[in-house]
């Protein structure tokens, strides 16, 4: 199970991805949190990256660690 903090405008994106029964818990006027069961994979982490910081992983730490590893990969060849 992963826990995420999302900007309110991401509510429909989260519902589309995880279903209408997902529970969105308000944090404040700008954010909500959500807990969902996911298969943690490179595709899932890339989906989170595609949300451009509008949804961040809060827990568990092992998923945050996998995200950090993915972010640190070199995806382009730098020409010097």
C-alpha cells in the first residue's frame, strides 16, 4: 500500500487510475492524501513522475527509495 499527497486538481486523475471507491482525505485547501494498493514497478513510478510533482509518494520508504534510484538514472547522453 502506498500513501500519496496530491494537489486537489489531481482528484479525477487518482479516481480514473484507482477507481471511484478510493478514499481521498483532505489535508488542507490545496491537498489531499490517498492510500492505494499498487504493484510498484518502473511503469508506476513513471506515472507518478508524469504527474509533475502534483502527486508525491509519502510512504512506504522502500517505494521512495525505488523512486530515488529511478530518478538518478541517466536517460540521455550528454554531449560535451
